[in-house]
C-alpha cells in the first residue's frame, strides 16, 4: 500500500472504530439510527476480517461489495452530488470510496491527483511532514501541540483552469498505538523536538520506522473555495486602485494589447436588465444613452447563455460575421454602428453575483481573439477594482436617495424602491426633472393582529393616583412635624388643603384633580420646602422628599415608574419574540410587515404577488401565513403570562386578529414616509381596524376581546369555515381549549355583518419551534 509520505506508521485497514460507533447508535433513541446500525453491524458480523484488520490491499479489495454497502451510510446518496469526500486507507493517498462529486472532479481533472495529495501536508519539497508526529503527540499522548495549518490543494478542471479546495481530515475512525520499538515521548523529549522542528534526524530518532500502528480508515473532505480566493484578490487590488486612474487603466489595456485605438466600456447587470453605468468615466460601448434593455433581447441565445447564464467571456473576433449569423441583434448593431470589427465581453462576478459586463472593442477583424484574450489576466485587477468601486458608490447613492425620499424601508419591498431610485438617478443624470414617484402594491391581502394590555388607562390612572396620594400624605406629615416645632397658621391652612385634596382624590379622580394637585405643589409646597432647606440644615425629611421628586416632572414617580417599566418590559419581550418569529413567516412567503408599540404590540402584514420581485404567489401562501399568525398570537400571550409574575405591575392582555379577504392596494406616501391603504373602498379596512378592539358582542356590553381568549374578527362565511379548521387544528396541538364560540359583533360605523370566533388560549402551551403549515392540518385529517 502506497503511503502518503514516509513516516513511523505501520498501517492496518479495519472498521473496528466504525463498529464501535454503530454499536453506540444501536441504543440510540432515534429509530433511523438504530436501523442503520443494525444493517452495518450485520455486514460486519458476517465479515469479521473487516473488523480485525487487513494489511493487504488485495485482501481488502475482495470485500468491495460489503465495503460499498457500509460506506453508503457515511456517504448519503442525497448529498453525493454536493459533498466532496473520500474514504482513505490509513495514512495513505489511496482512496477506496468517493462521493459522486469528487469522483466527477477526479475524472475530469487534468491534474495528477495522487501527486497533489502526496504534497498535501508539506509546505515545500524540502520541508518535513510533521502530520504523523502530530497525530501521535496530540491524539495518543495528549500534548495538545498546535500543528494546525490551512490545508489547500489545487486541481485543474476539465478546461485546465485551477480550482482551489480547502481540505479537512476526519480521524474519528482511526486508532493508533505503539509497537515494540516505539520510544516513550516525555515532556523533555517534546521540548527537544519542538526546538528542532525542521531537523528530520531528531524526529526519526524518537519515531523509528514502523514503531507505531495506525488502525482504521480516514475521511477526506474538500470544499471548493475558488471564488473566495478571487474575491480576496479583488479586495487587494481595490486598495491599490484610485478613482482617478480610469484613463491610465485604458492606456494600460491599449499598451498590453498593442492596439492604440482599443476602446473599453462597461454596463451594469441589474437582474434581467442592462443599464449604462452612472458616471461616464468608462461608459457603455454597446448601449445607447438612456437605454435599459433585457438580457435576452441584447444578443443571440449563445451569447446570452455564455454571458448571463454561465458567466463566461464572449469573444467576437469577427463582428460582421456574428451580425450575419445573429440576424442583427442589439449587440451587433451597436458594435457595427461605432465601426468596431472585433470585441470581447467579460462578465465580472463579485461576491457570487454577476454585476458588470466589461466591453473591449477594436476597429479591425481579429484584433481581439481567443489567443490574445489571455492577456486579460494582466489587467483584470484594474477592471475589477473599478467595477467594484462603481457598484459600491452607486449603491451608496441609491441608499442616499431612498433615505432622503423614504427613510427606512422593509426588506421585502426594498427591491421596488431600489428600482424607483434607479429611474430617479437615471433621469437626474440625463438632465431630466427627477421626481421620486409614489410606490404602490396592488391586490394584496392584509393581516392585522394585536396583543393589547387590558385596562391600561385604568392602571395608568391608578398609578398616578397612588403617587399623588403618597406625595400628599408625606407633605402632610412634614407639615405636622413643623407645627410641633413652631405654631404657624399657614402650615395649618396647607394641611387643610391637603386633606381636601386627598378626599377629592379618593372620591372623584380626574384630569382636573391631577392638575389642581400639581399646581398646589408648584405654588405652595415646593417653594416652601426649598426655602426651609436653604435656611436650615436639619430638615432631613424635607431633603428626602425633594430628592425623591422625579427630575423631569418634579413630582413623585414611584407607582407610575412601576407601570411604565411593566409596559416597557411587555413591549420589549413581545416585540423581540415577534421579530424572531417573523423571520420564519418571511420564509413561508416574502411579505410586507410592520409593527407598532403602544400599550401592547400591533402588527400589519400585506401579502400578494406584487410585493415580491421574484417568485410566484399561490393562495396556499396566505393560508400558511394566517395559520402562522394564529400560532404566534397564542405563543405571545402564553409567553406573557408565563412571565407575568416577574412584572412590577400585574396586568392582563387580550389578543385580536382581523381577517380581511378583499384584496387592497397599498401606497407609500412620500410626504408621510409610510405605507397606507389606497382608495376610498380600501379605507373601510382601516376604519374597522381602528374600531374593532373596542367593539362589543351584539346585544351585550361585553367586549369581544377578553384576557386569555384569542379573538378572530371576520365578515364572510368562507373565512369562518377556514378559521374553524385552523382552530380545530390548534386544539389538537393543545394551543387552545375545547370551547370555541362564534359571536356577532355590534355594527360599527361603515361596517356591518361582522362576526368573531373566540377560544381560550392555553397559557401553559409548549412552544413549538416548527411553524405549523396547511400540510400539518391535512396530515391530521
């Protein structure tokens, strides 16, 4: 068996460590793990030599069928087309099992794979391979010496182009142990080895040949990092580049190609559109000013595939011939119009995305061709630097326009604002009157939800009342102490006013009462106490009273502080939870989302085809999002009540969802910097939304929103049937209780025939990390 590099190991091929691993899985709680373990162990029990070990390569090959069956569990077929992996004989460059992708790479590469692997652990031909010693010192002795270093290999693809792979080695199924001639490595010997790291004679003195046995097999994994390397090169040259060197780059290109009148241009690839660059340092050669055309209408099918699908350079060494065969597309027409007879189109891919096409054109046939195209490698860093810098500058300009015109924008609809900003900048650069148009999204379905604090106004007033009572009582106590020191009719008059205000506070508290008490303190109490504090140093009670006043409001802020803290905690906790769950909702289907913090949390969602730039909307998307909303509302209320005991003030919350099945149009109001429904009929939705939380059940005074109940408001029979199926499913998941009721809602201004479904929310429900889907409902039927 050929070894990777000579060293102290005597290799034995075995599946002993693998057998131990599958024996552990045999007692696993996972049914699939058990099944796999049984199958592998069954094969090993019938072929004991695979466990005891084989020293002969020929002997191992006789178990080809059994080995392939075992390896299929470590190399899943579903991942074979993506993962680049190989199973290797212990400490060898000989592989006995390959993933589909690695097999394809090896079959198509022009490199000598064995030669490349043989050099994997050596920096150069003269360096010492320390890898075998690292395995012994760290894995067997536990010295934890840092031998780690980046491991990369380069293999040429079928076209001879190098690709770089990062390599890792999995030694989980390898066991090592010393033979009779092994030398015990002490800390003192380790010191000597590290002092003479490049002296091979020292290492071989303590690690004689065949002094250690390596038993098992290894797994080599590779990751293609070719693109990462290219991006790093881009960044390096960007640092060296200058925004003023466009003319120098153009002259460099002409000098390298020995074509004095060579022209260079570029244009932007924006999705499926081609547009001229913004800034005329290096304009487009094949697009007219103001043009914005689709990729498919730009050139023939071959050029489209090469340039925009495969991102490969296109060489047109004879433009007149190309024009004849392509029957006169935009590309050939523009080249011939400017007198160009040969051209190269070079796609610039930055961070995995096609961003620019660099154009090179000459006035003679064959001046640019496949042979001199290789000279592009010399100037690519300059072109790339200019391209990437232009993208960054233009994206900053786009952001500046959007920020100036629209402030912050939800990511789901940002694409439409970028599109409008493109048009805005194009008009401005072309000297036209640039106006940022209002943006609309038509035929979207709304989803509205809120989790509101019940009786927040009452609780707030109660807190204000408590603070005022505390201030009045403490003031009365201080004045009574002052009367004991010195009889003052004025103090008695103040105490009389305080008693009167305490009575009014208990009997009839309102805004006027609060204002009168504040005015009393500002006119009579604070000036007196500040005077007494300044004239004497022994009024500790007065000092403490004044220190307890809130700095901003100059009033007691104790009960209200607890109330405000409670509201802030509630809003923060619910908001963070909703943001986290919203990421899952966006994964169902991209949609516009906004939330508001009041006395609780409100949220709006708009869903429809017009919201997304790419992707197809299906009615199942709205069904899944409606179910997501129900799930999240239940979880939010449950989360609240589980945390309620830790809040300074104990408050209840009530949950509400408004379902509206009539498509709307929403418009971004430039002057108001926000989205709003558009059109008179659509305003009906906003009117219902603003009034529904205070609505009552028809014929009663009971509000439809109640603590511990989920309330869904709707107006059509189809929605009723849809949500009853959702509620039935949530019952099966123990999210809501057994009792579900349908009630009629009192008529609201501008809306009638509204109903509500209500159900008790389980406050102790177990949060489900999985988002429920329509498929889950169908599975329960």
